[in-house]
C-alpha cells in the first residue's frame, strides 16, 4: 500500500463529485511500489504520518463526541479497501456532526477507496443498513479493473434528522481472493444555535467555568475600558469583549453579547452599575438589557440562584485591628448567567490594634478569657452512620466491634482532639430562644471541677483545659458561627482541620440554666493522624501484647502520590504476645489469636472516594448524635 502522501497527491487533481465514480488506471503501479519500498529501507522517506489539514482538524473537533476506531491492518491479497473522511484523511470510521438548517444536504461523509493490485478484475459491494440514512453512487456493485482504483463517495441524506449510528460493510472479491471492511458510521444531529453563546463549548464555560461569571467580568472591566482612553464606543466595546474572552474563554461573538449588555447597563443604570450588584441587576432587568442579552446569546433565561445555597463564606479576617467572622449563610444575587454570594459580617470585634488581631481572632492574655454564662455539657454521644461513605468512623467502629469486641471503641467526642474528658459547648451571647441570625459556639474540652454536682444534673461545674485555646492568640481553638430559627440551631463549617458542623433542637431548660440542646448532631472529618493516636490510646490497654515501651500499635502512613492509610506497625507484628484467658480483655485475646485479622480491621485505606476542593484529604468522616445539659465554667487548668 503506498504511503499517505502518495495517495493524497494522486487523488488531489481528480476530486470527485459526491455521486460520481472515477476509475484511475495505474499501469506502473508495481514499479512505483518497489521504488517506495527501497527508499523507505534506505531512510529516504520519513516514517511519520503527515499532519492532518486544518479542515480535518475542524471535522475532528466537530465530532469530538464520537470515538473513531483504529484503522485496520491492510490485507495482503492484492485487493485493498480503505476509508477516508471528507477531508481525505485516512480513518477507521466515519464520524460527523450535522447542524440542522446550517449544514448543507446531502452532507458528504467521506469515501471508500477500492484498489485492485491483483491480476483479475474485482467487484465491490457496499451494504448500507436501511436505518442508516447514507447513500452511495448509483451503479452498485462496482467493477474495478486490474491495476486500477475506485473511489466510492458516501453522503448523509438528511431525510431523518436525528442521530444515526450503524456499520457499513464493504466487500471486494475476484475469482481468487476477497477482502472485507467494516465502517462504523456515527452522525450526530444538532439543532441550529439560537444565538452566539449557544454552543457546547460556551455552555460548558458559562455553566462550570471560572468565577466570576462573564457577565460580572464585563460589568467590572467596563469602567476601566471607558477610562482607558478608548476613542469611541466601538473601542470600549472591543475592550470589554477582550476582557471577557481572556478571563473566561468564551468565543468572541459570545463575548460581544456580554459587552453589549455592559454598555446597556452603563447607559441605562450608571448610578448603580456595577457599584450596587442587587440594584444593578434589578435596573438591567427593567431597562431591557437582560432580555436583549439572552436574545443575542441564545440562552434560556433562568434564575441562577434557584436551588443554589450560598454556603462557602470567606475565612475570618483581620483589618485595621478588627477581627471579623462571616455568616455561613450568604445571600445570592443573580449575575446574568452566573450568581454572586454575599456574606454579612456575623462577628466584628475591635482588638485594639492591628498587631492584636491574628487569623480573624483577637489575642487574649492567658487566664483572661471570659466565659459565657450559657454552656452545655455533652452527656452522651453515639456514632451515627454517615450514609454513602464506606470510610466513615462509624463503619470503622462497627468493624472493630465485630472483630475485636466493644473494648476499643472511641468516644465520638474525643475525635475533636480537645483536652479532658468533657465536651463543653459555649454560646457567647445566646441568652434566649428568640430567632437570632448569628450565634457563636465554642467547643471546649474540660473536666468536672472538684466537689461539683453530678454533671448530668444540669448543675455541674467544669474547668477547661488550656489545649482548647490557640497557642498564638489565646482565643478558643474551635469557633462555629450559626443561626437559630424556630428553636433549630445550625452552623456552617469551622475553619480548621475538622470542618465541624453542628445541628440541634434548642429548648428552654427547666433548671433555670438557659437554653438547652435537646438532641444534636455533629459531623465533619478527623485527621488521619488524630484517629491513629486515639486508636493507640485505646489499644494501649492491651499491655499483654508486650509492645516495646513507647511503641505504637498502628501508624498513619501519608502517601503524597497515593491515598494515605492507617496500618499496623512492625513493632506490633513482632511483639511476643502473652495474653491470658480470664485475665486480660477479650479484645486483647482476639488480637493475639489472629494478629493478621486484627491488622486487617485496624487498617484504613478506603479514602479514594472523598475529595475536597484541593484534592484527596488525609481524614475520615465522623457523624455522631449527642445530648447535652446546662453547665458552667469556673476556671482553667
């Protein structure tokens, strides 16, 4: 078979009409093949395929949804069949896109080349399924003389305008041999674009592209373009469109629609656009700018804020000595084809000076923290399944119980890695059950103070461990911001390693201690190293397993390129176990009886399903239910 360049050069002067046949005589074929082979062996001919033409690249881009099969190996029988697309590029199948009312009909798909290098005439049959709306030229079956080649063009008839898919079978035979070629055909039919932005690429960018939305970009760059010395409105328009294209990547004609919209807003709403987003959106709508944009773009005018929750507030900030925390529940404002989330400041505290504010918290001198009167002591906590995640702490604890017994289960409140044996929830400023847009909660760790009433009585007093506070600011290490509506409390995520969220029903306490959490839920994730340490503390009760002093049972193994996991240490595997029935814990006996099985259940390596915004997280999910009673804090330790 000649190389691709020889075939293309031979065909170029005799490009056929879609319904025409041309027989090409090649009397010196064999001599030419011999020369090509000789040049190939001596290195005179390059071994790479020629680059596709620009037109061919466009066809491939239009048909990106369809995978084209590999080109079949040639059959060495003297009879050769090949398939070429409409750009005369060799291919294993025909895959094209037909746009209604835009693409001409009938639409050329490509052609079959039948080459007869045998000594006898050959016949070519092309079998096209009835359901596939494709036609070849009249005169089938087709005759190919010895030493000649034949091009059989194929076209989409456009009789049925929906996706067509099937396989064309081509057979070439003479008295001595035969060859066969299967040609997969996929024709994707699309409606004509309704406007400049109504293309797959633009839809992808507008729906899932970078923030901010192209409409917001257009409004943002408009003042700079207008003030940049542009000679006239056309120059300002071009400046805005260039900014939209460079930021988002939409097509130039789509960017023109956004630029038109920005100029309309500038003309009709100069007092509020773009300075006041909400008022600007309302003004653009009433002035007709929005409707004109969607007509130009050819997009459906939907509410971008419908069914969208603004729940990703900015992190705490420090500015001019003021510490600010933002509400986790923002307000959504439509921005043409996107949305804007605005988060009000929930807590603003004057720290006294710029150096007194760190990471959104005011520095507090040790021992000077003032505790709120409303504190809750978590009396009971139990793991709740985190549905849909096989790597939750609840699943891990269930497997530990099934294999080793309940001795090694970890108190869910310990997952927050706070000091002491008590989990306290402090509510600064929460003194009534009236609806409140901003409620601050500080989870603290502590212990009952000496001589305190029973903690479960609702009258217990506690001391708080210093580990509950930040070493750099002295402020509480965990801070949640939420809201109280109709006796229901919910918070956003904490800004730390836990992504902690609390939800609870709040009722009036009968003991006079203020609001009380009746039933609550805490969920988030715990760093893998923390969980490994808690497991080691729990397993340390098995002294009969005789680990060396300071050695760990399990260890967290970070894997930068793979998923991190927890597994047994070599010290655990190699230790001389000596547990005795009737003396040591049943769980320790179970580990001794089957160390390999114990290591299997202690291993955590199923983190492949969970990803945060910045990639896989070295953590396990937790989800626990809790109940709490009133308490008070009397000091620190």
